C-alpha cells in the first residue's frame, strides 16, 4: 500500500501538533503537580461553571468519587482570574 502525499502531509502536521501538545501538557503537569500539589494530574480543560462542592473561599471546587479504599478520581475547578470561567483539572490518585 502507498499513501497519498495528502495523507503524508496530514501525518507531518499531526506530528508537529502532537509535539506541541505534549510540550504544553508537560508545562501544565509541572504547574499543577509541582506548584499546586495536585497529585495524579491527568488533564485540564476550560469549564463555564464548576461542579462538586466548594473547597476554599477563593472559589475552588472539587467533584470526586471513591473507586477503592485509597483510590480517588475527580476534577478540581480553579477560578480563572478576571473571568467567570474555571480551569478544570482531572486527577486520579
């Protein structure tokens, strides 16, 4: 099988974008684990509103489930400065 130049171009573009995404993830992981102490960080996204229960006075929320005796999965929601939106951070520990 031979692939077209069009597909090869898409693969090249995918590799470039994946590399950029991997670098961004490493930076996010360093921030949320290293600076915020969020163990088990897995992913981040922008949310219009938080879910779960309020954790702190500054508007942090957490939505967590227990999967086992010492096994948790959840999402922390951190308010974005000067915005009504939140950064959601999924984790598993």
